[in-house]
């Protein structure tokens, strides 16, 4: 049985966020003679999984990469990071990417590896087949796989019952062990090995947090979703469990906001960060994301921004909702879409806190109403 067949049986999907079939990507790489870029950049806010894999499982990572592409492998890491240093110390071919969010996007790394800037490229076809960029520069066939994904490939192949072992973890449609980085206001931040279908409360507990008594929880980073504490206490960490709340496991990042700090101000810092991460080439990033950040600051400022209670707050929320919708599907990459989703979820999950700000108040430690209480109030 060849590598692609084994991966297909295992059901392994990419651990970088998109959850695309790894067998499909590897099959295309073999068909088109593609080289491999191992993405170990940890580009998401709070992401440390790639660093964990490189520090603790580097030999298996290298074996997995060799299985996919032989000697035609490069390892991408943020310039100046400990991950870059470890990869270089191991004598590996390292692609040093700028420490920017969009620079670790798949097509940004391909562009950088082939002499261009670390900026997203519009795909006329998957670059695993090769092609050209917008300037007509030739792009040789390249496949990009996340570091955890490549490590899992080695695990599946090197076990006698690898595919069955892998499917023995998680859910039938989300199989396999997977890493999640848990950070923010938790006593023991770090990387936990888990699987889809576990209660999110169990993950928070593994980091020393008391589920239900935390602040709001962000699942999935800048492209993720905001959950109220009561939602985080009852939801399962899986696509099916998070989908009703607009979320997904994504890149495997969970960030807990401080229950004693203002979540509206905390999200303002996230949107400011997103606004500063533009590649400077697409309108949705250059103008849309700063506008979303500005709209959120207006909500945070409340009556100080010229409003007069709930009427102005509703108008500002409607404007932000329209703005978020307007950037979706229009960028060279999915970065604007992700931030728009985060903004939409924040409007929902932090509704009570936004009401406080509309009245010129801030009550950081307040407990948001549950979904049942919201229904009764509206």
C-alpha cells in the first residue's frame, strides 16, 4: 500500500486550519513532482504548536517530510525565532519568513521561496500544479503542509496499524490526535494533545482554568470566533460542536480572556493587530480591516464617541456588521474573511458588554447573560 492510500485510510486532514484532506494534497504533489514547504511559522496569535513539534518531535517531522517529497523539502519559520534556530542547528534547509501574519499564509511562503515577496498570491489553480503569479513569474509545483500535519504523516506510516490507530482517536469525520495551544488568562498555558469531540471545558481544565468562570474564550485566533463563558463551558471542540456558534477548531488555538478585564478593550487590541498585518496589496486588508478596527473602537468608546445610549450603539453595531460582510471573499487570501468572522462573533458574544459601553460604563467582571436569558430579554 502506498503513502497516499495509507493517508486516505487514516483520514488525516491538515492541522494548520483549513482541515483539507492530506491524502489529496500528497497525491497531487506526487502527480506533479512538487517540492514540499513545511510551514512551522506559528503565524496565528497564541500559536505555539509548530515550535512544540520542532522542539520535541523533529526527527519524526523530518521523516514525514522525506516520505512526502524526498530531498525536495524546505522548512519555513519566522525569522529570528527559536524554531528557525532549531531547524538550522539540525542542518535543514530553512526559509526564513518575516514575522507577519500574512507572511506565513500558504501562497505567501510559496512566493517567498521562489524569489518573490512574502505576500499572498491569487491562485488561478493550486500551486501544487505550478503556474505563475500576477506578474507572470513562473511558480514551480509546490505543496505546503503544516508542521503538525507532517509529523502525523510519520506517525501514521511508521505504526503497523497506523491508519486504524489514527482513526481510534477523535470523531469518525474528524479523526486523529491533534494539538491545541491554550493561552491567555489560564494558570498553565501551553500545548495539549487531544482529539476532536472532547468538551472545550476539558481543554480549559487541562490549562488550569475553571470552565464557566473564565472570561470570554476565543477559539481559532484572528480567524476564529468569540464564545461567552457559558458557551465555552458546554460546547465540544469539534467542527460540529462549534459550527452552531460560527466556529471551528481551525489552527488549534484557544485564548481565554481575563474575567476581570474588559473584553471589549481586549478585542480592540486584536482588531488593531489585524489592521496592522495587511500585505498592502488588497483593498479588504488595506482599508477594510482598519475600518473594522475603527468601528470597534467606536463601540468601545460608547457615549464618548458622540452616541447617546442604545440608539447610537445599535447604529454602530449595524455599521460594523455591514463592514464585516463587505470584506468577505474579496482578498487574495482568506485573512479578511477570518477577521470579519471574528468581528461578527464578537458582536454577538459581547453584546452585554457593548451595552455597558453604550451607557458609558464598563463592568469587566460582569457575567454575560446565557442564551436563554438573552431570549427572555429580547
